C-alpha cells in the first residue's frame, strides 16, 4: 500500500531546523514542507512562513490553508507552552500528527523540579538535589552553607539556557540564589530553584524518538558549549558537535538504555504522560557511570546537525510509525561514517553582536553540508534579493562526513574558511580531545 505524501509544518529557525528540513525534504514521503519562521537555508528545502513559534493561532491558519499532516516543533518553547494540547483540543487540527510531547510531558524540560522528582520516582541516576522557593528562602541559605563547592544552582523554568550557575564558592552560590529567588533574575523561571550536587565527568547527548511505549535510539553526539578554544569562556548555544562519541561504547550505551532510557519511557507510560516525540538525554559519565544532567523535550542544536545526517532511516516514515505506536517494528540504521559540525558565529557572540553582515563564499564549499542558523535573505534595497546576511549569534553550521571524527572535522574546517562575513568567528578545536 502506498503511503500518501505528507504536508509538514516545521517550527523554528536554527541550524537544527535547517537540518530537519534537509532530511524531511529528502524523503519520498515529503509533500509540501513549510518552515515557520525558517531562515535563508530552510527555504532551499521548503517554503518559509512568517509565523512565530509562539503564535498558535497563526499555526492553525497555516495548517488549515496548507492542509498540514504533520507538525514538527524544533525548539522547546512551543512544546512547553502546550502546542500539542492546543492541536488536540481543536476539532480542525486534532487529526494532525504533532511530533512532540504534551504540555505535561514537556515539563521534563520545562521544570527542573518536575524532572528531578520524575527521576527520583523511577530510580534514574541523577545528581542529589533539594528545591527551594521564596517561602523556603532561609532554609535554602542555610542549606547552601553546608554544601561543598562547586555548587550547582538551577532556575526551575526555561531560561534560554542561562538558568544554570555553577558556583565555585559558598558566597557565589548565595549570591546566585539571592539573584534567582529574590531579584527574579530569570523572572518566573526562577520562582523555584534546584540546588544540586556537582558531577565531575564528561558530557554527551543521547536521543530517542518514542511513541509512548516503544522507542528508537538515534546516534549519540557531543556538543561543545563554550565560546573559547579548549572549552573555556562563556557558554553558548553550542559551537560544534561530533557523532559518534568515542567514549560511548557498547557497554556504556547498554547501561544508558537499562538505567536511563527504559525507565524514562516506561515511567512516562506508567504515569499516563502523553509523549510522542524526541527525548534528549543530557548525560554525564562519571567513573564509567551514566547520570542524567537534564532532559530536553526536543532535539539538540547543534547535535541535530550531526545526528540527523547519520540517521539512515526515512524520518517521515519514523514519524508515521510513531503516530501508529509501532516504532517497535523499526530497525534504525546509523551511518558507519562519523560526522563533525563546526558552527560559525557572529563576532561578539554570546554577548552583543551585529546582524546584517553580508555572507559570501557559499559556491566554494565542496563536500560539506551547510545548515543555516542565524541567516536571512537581505531584502533591502531589492525585495527579491537572494543575498544572504547574518541574522543571529550562531550563523551557520558546516557538517561533514568522514571515516572518523578527525577526517570529518578536517573537511568542515576546510570549508569553514570559505564562508566569509565581517566578524566571523569559530572554534578551531572542535573534537580536540579525540
Ligand atoms: P542544564 O541546563 O541542566 O543542561 O545545565 C547546563 C550545563 O551545566 C550542563 O550542560 C552541564 O555542563 C552543567 N551542569 C548542570 N548540572 C550539573 C551538575 N549537577 N554537575 C556538573 N555540571 C552540571
Ligand atoms: N546543545 C544543547 C541543547 O540543544 O540544548
């Protein structure tokens, strides 16, 4: 039986979404692909629509107008805000496949306290913790005095990746605690604060796509979060990524499956939490043991830029199997090739940076995939201009395949040098430890 081509609305505007758009558009099952709002790269694979990822009414209009079959939210914000529930509660939208969790399921990412309690209930290894609110402020202050630094403080809610402080002294921890709970540095996201034990180890990202009962394991990845060479300086959205991760050998991954992935998927099911979509496990390996640092209810960025190129299955077929609850019938194939991505960013990022810098050199790139992130087509003075300009902190990811990580990254670096714009910066040491 032939399957009908699927019309898809993909939400987001980053390198992750450009990669997903590339992958979806390569599927024979892809009908019309729309990306909202998209960037100057996504429009090579589909049609960009000027709809914000928070604009549910706008999405509804677009879904009706374009006869959408699948909604794929890239970032967490619409999921945490309840886009799944919005679609399922609307008679005209409820038939649409939403590849993401319900609002309740998205709390795995949307609330650190929720995810910590969930892990405790299901015996999933994670750092020991306590949680505090304005009502228990004094208790929190007394607790911090008993903690050996480094001390990890996390704003409970979404804080655009900035809600985690690793305090090197008790004084610094007290200051951060005060700033979150009393000064509301992160607004409502900091009305509850989780304080947890510092885990000293090496991080990696593991991904599954689940139908609520079964799941398929996607290739694992490691991202490089710091702005500076040798993992120094400020945190960013991610400066590059590699897949596979050499230290994630078969024994370690089996442990991750047994102790973390299975109990998570089974726990969601046992608690009747609706979850059909990606789960991102932010893990840390400490003396050979895996712990969960965080859950995300979506794919990672820039991990997607290496994970999805290494996924050999048809992504639309996986989403259809997800909808039918039949992911147990799927065998996932990971490429035997390695992938390495280097992110080009704007000068000044992650602090202030300029936008609108003209980008050149695309035609010189050979043997790599270009996944646009913060880019736009300049429209002034010519509204039909195809000129590409920078439009964000993280500008473009350059992904390459290779027989190993070194070979993949060598190719990405060769091509990184060709893309030019004022203020261009990238780390030259992605994958440096392998
Ligand atoms: P999160 O937003 O929870 O992913 O935290 C951001 C980053 O802070 C993580 O990627 C880790 O590098 C670091 N981190 C968070 N929690 C811990 C912890 N308990 N121990 C050590 N590092 C942590
Ligand atoms: N690269 C980490 C994230 O997407 O949250």
